[in-house]
């Protein structure tokens, strides 16, 4: 499973907890708040789940820059690289 597929699973886990319908795919330009309907607490949960899944620590300053799926991919990719 690649990074984007893992991200989709994590996002769907969060959406499921909110009784939202699972999504079949994500696109780089999708907004976490608007398109994926994630709120502040959901974004905090997403961060923790990403850190656990990829065994990384996302710096606090990077969190302010996360708005779209592509932002997550870039941050996680930069840390893993």
C-alpha cells in the first residue's frame, strides 16, 4: 500500500467515526476541511495517526501549512526522505 492509499484509509477511519460516508479516492487538490469535512479535532487525530502509521514526528510549524491532501503528502514525504 502506497502513502496515498494509507492516507485514504486514515481519512476514512476518521470519517467513519463521524458517521460520514467513506470516500473512494482522494485528489491532491482536495481541501481537508471543505472537501473531506474534517474539523480541527479531526486534523489533530489525522496528525497522530500519520505519525503512528509512518513512524514520524510532524513538526508543529508544519501543521499550520496543512490545508490540502498534497500538503500532507509533501510533509510526510519530506520527513521520510
